């Protein structure tokens, strides 16, 4: 019988030991907690009415019970352990079959991997070819646009692509080069006779500047664009000749002449030929 103590014997307590409650058995779950620590476990038993000797005896009894359960478990499953070992005998052939199958599967996987790598290489090459083709198509479109705009401007200015680089042409050619479709934009210049309107001069210069920028965007080092340099020089000289004629025709003291002169100077600036405008003004003085 476990003995319990409540204070000192000198307290004069006459309680009978048999009247004290017996402590409950230690639960097995208390020993199964992760990170079980004996000192922590014992500290939780401070309210347990049991002597240390009785607690030691209970723990020793619990240990013996566990050993007996483990022994019984081994005895119950001993035959199963033996039959398992016997069933594993003679399995070398099956293991070898599995190994051979795995080797074959490995060879198949390696073969597929090589095919996939080769296919990936082919697809990458085709993608690069497609990108190159698209680049060439875009380049061809830009070159075609340059050619079309050059021909259009040459037709408007009546410039022979194989003509003189100085861009000189007769007054009859100037009159023939007027675009009749732009007559509605020339109302401000009707009093100038056969003089080319400043609006048409400005459109020609704008088209010339756009062609130059398009060549810069495309790449001036391209062989086709390099061969168009002479045509650009003819167009520039022709435009400067027309602008010079326009400035000469704007020479006057009336307000209309001054307004036309300012427009022509603005067209010079738009063309990027400010120095030519200054030189022309000096020549007119």
C-alpha cells in the first residue's frame, strides 16, 4: 500500500492512511509526447500525493510491462519474420529482370532525349530563319518605299535621275513641273504668275526630308541606298534652285512679298539649309 504524507507528523493529525485517495496510474500517453524530458515530467507531478519510492516502484513496474509487451510482440510475429526471409529467397532473377528492364527504359529515354535535343536545334534554326526573313521583308519594304518616294518627288520636280547634278532646269520645265492637283492650295500666290507656290515648295521639302530620315532609319550603308546618293543630290540642288527662285520672286517692299519671303526662309530652315538662305539673301542685296 502506498503511503501519503500531508505535512509534519507533529501536527497531531489523526487521519487514517486508508482514508487517503490512491493516485491514478501514470498514463502511457505522458511518455509518448515528442521531446520527452524526465525532469520536466517529474516537475508536473508536484500535486501527485505519492512518495518518491512509490513513484519509482510504479515506473519500474511500467518498464517491466513494456518489456513484456515487446517480447510478446516479437514472439507473435516471429514466424512472420521467418516466412518473410524465406519468401525473399530466389528473388535474384526477378531483380535481374527489373534491372534489365530499367536499363532498356533508360536507353529509350536517352534516345528520346537526343531526338528532342535535335528537334529543338532544328526548331531554333527555323525560328532564326523566320526572324531573318521577316527582317529582310521589312528591309525590302523600306527600300521599296524609298524608291517610290524618290520617283514621286523626281516626277514632281521634273528631275531626270540621270541628269545634271546641278539640278538646273529651264523656266519652261518649271512651269511644266507644277502639280495641277495642288491648285486649290495656291490661292495665296495667284498674283505671282508662274511662280511656284510656297505651299508646294514646302510639301516638296517635307517629302525630301522624310526620304532622308527614312534612309537614316533603314541604314545609309545599304548598297541600294548608297547608290541613291546622286539622286538625293539632284533633288537637293533642284529644291535649292526652286527656293532661290522663290526668294527672288518674293523680293519687294510690299507686305505680300515680305510674307512670302518669310515663308521661303522658313522652308529653308525646315530643309536644314539655313546657310543657303543666308547666302541667297546676301546675293539679293
